[in-house]
C-alpha cells in the first residue's frame, strides 16, 4: 500500500500542507473570541518593545537634527583686560569655522553667578572677583563632534586662553541615555518574546490536548510524527501572524493618537519634526516575526507533548 | 507470514501477559485468538502493530524481525496493517468519508484515487449511501463497519481485529465475521481476537487459545 511514486508523494505532501493550513485556519476562526484574545495578548507583547523602539528612533532623529550640538567655552588668562578680550572675540568671530561668539565679562559672570547660584552672601565677602573673562564659541556649519573637538584644540593654543572647554556633556549624556534605553528596550523585548513563546506554547498544548484521541488514531493507522505535527505548526503560525498584525495595528494606532500633540509641540519649538511610524516594511517585518515566533512556540509545545501521546 | 518465536511479555509490575508463545500464521489464513480477558489476546495483536515490544523472543512478519524496526519505522510498518478496534475509534468530528480516507491521506494518495478507494471500501461494507454522515448518527454495527472500511481501504496484507463484535448482537456479529471472511478470501491475512466462542466455533477456522499468557491450543494448523 505504501507503493506510491515520488511525484505522487510530493503532491500528497503539498496537498496535506494545504489541507493542514486551511483546517488550522478554520479551527482558529471557529473560536473567534478566544483566538482574538490570543492575538491581542501576542499583539500587545510585541507592540510594547516595537513601540518603544519607534519612539527611540524618533528621539535619535530629533537629536541628530539639533543645531550646533556643541559650544566651546574659552576661559581667558587672568590679567587680560576687557579691551583685549573684546578684541579676541572679534578675531574669533571672523574665523570661517566659527558661527557665533559671545563675550561674557568677569563682572557679568559674577552678576549671573550671584543671581543664579544663591551664593550671594559668600561672593559679597570676597574682596576680589575670582571669575575669568569668558568667550562662548559656537562652531560653524553642521559641525560634528570631531570637528568641534579639533576647533577646541586650536583655540586652546591661543596664548590668551587659559582653558578651552567643549560643552558636549549634555550631548554625551543624551547619547548614553539613548544607549541605556536601547538596551532596556532590548531586554524588555527579549523577555516579552519569551513570554509570547510561552503563551503560544500553552495555546498549542491545549489544542493538542483537545485532539488527543485524534492524534492516537492517526498514529494507530500509520501517521508519522511530521503528519501529526503539521496542523499544530500551522495553528501556531496563524496565531503568530495574527498577533504580529495586531501589534502593527496597535503601534500604528498609538502613533496616530500621538501625532497631533507632537506636531503642535514641534510647531511651538518652530521645528519641522514629524513622528515617524513603522512604515509598511516595519509592519510586514512585525507580522513575519510574529509568524516565526508562532512556529517556534508551536514547535516547542509539539515536540514536548506529542511524544507523550502514544496509542495505549 | 506472521511468526511468534518463544515470545514473552512481562510488564514492569511483574505481570506476565505472554509466556513463551510460539506460533506461525500463514498468509492465506484467517485465525481466531481466544481466551479469557487478560489471557494475552490483545497483547499478541499489539505486538504485531508494534504498540508493544516483547520482553523475550522474536516476532517476525514476512521474514522481517520486528525488533529491527525503530521508532521512525513504526508509521510505515503500521500503514501495511489494517486494524479494527472494539470501540471503533472513529474521529467523531469528521464524516464517514473522512474517517475512511484517513489512512490514504496519511499514505499520500492523490485525492481522486482516495475518492475511488474510499467509495469502494464503503460499498464493500454496505455504507456507500452514508459517506456524508457523521459517525454519531450511525448505529453501533454501522460504526464498526466504518472502522472495517478504514482498516481495509489501504489494501493491507494483514488485518487485525480486537473484539470486533464485542458490542454487537449475534446477527450483526455474524455479518461482520462474514465480511472478514470475504477479505481473507482475496488474500488478506486476518487475525481476530474474540471471546465469542459460540460464534467462532461455527466458522471453521483455526482457533488459537491462550490461557494466562500461554498458548494452550491451535499452535498448528
């Protein structure tokens, strides 16, 4: 009876795949409420890290478009007079790689410090101003961090300059904050992916349990493990694909929800910033990822539970 | 065809299901296996389809020692054997047609061939007009005949039946036995476990009798 040609076998294999896929789909759709719950759970679990990732992308896009990412503070030598300092400021402003300069005299700096720091009493007790003259220099053009650092080197070499400090700390802080967030998103994403696998594994386990007698009968009449496995793998695939689709929907919906206030906020800052979404490819990737997770979860459940079911 | 060579089966809890059973069954035979429940009838059948392995001794079919068939070879082995169960074991959520078609789908037949063979098998057991029915709507005797159609649809060389008439009245039982005889006449080796002595002694076939796992009668034709 098992004398069938290779071609027939291939056709039958394809046919059984088609049959299993359709049958599993019908079974999933037969219980719309519980299937939708599974889809939603998977969708939420996938949407959380995806949404955070999209948010981070937007933030990094925003920080990349920031004008003049750096500012160089030049603290002048003690004993340099107002006159000389202003002259130096003019010289610097004339440089092609400098966009803007601002001179803060020692007196201005002291005033500012007095009002801002709350050390007014302490400062009043000093008999002379401890602060140096300051020139703030903004590098020209789309100065990268490297260019700004090079400019700082050059400015440091001026004899009148005591110290040149590149104010990039906030940028570095932002960058390390972004890096930290990215890692957090990865960690949360990893955990949720494991969660999705477990949810799918459990759903498939229940499906296997409810069809135990059928599995026994199929094994009794000579169904191979692959034959028994196939419909359950498809069930997992459908749950995963549906979950990925829901996740894409959820992310798109939350972005749509945020779009209006974000562009209003951007307008207030006179920025052209627009929220970037997942895009079609991102959505497709999410659905594919869901499908792969579905297959993997089903495989986990099937390889654990189908072996246990043997004809008695 | 089927040979048992000093086969013993001892379960983990120490119960001996079969003790030193040796018997040969020819390919053209219809053989009844009888004995009280627990005498080892079912164990004998289960060994042929590799649901059970002997503790000692050897079972072979067509000269092939079944011990050489590993777990991955079991499905292929079972496709060459038709089995009828006492409780039918039908898929209750599938039609009669789908139930009978199952072995052919598993074996990978083209759907036209499946249709042809399923109808031939249903015709043989007299249920051609019920192919769209669900098993629950059938009587016990009809369900058993669906089970028989499923067992023979793949044209196996061996047909096993475990108490196939267990829940049926005498008239239906005789009908079912007649079906088995017909399959035997076209060259199928048939083994039927049954304790219905009144019925099987009328049928003039070899009867193998087991008592507490030992073969007490019927080892020779």
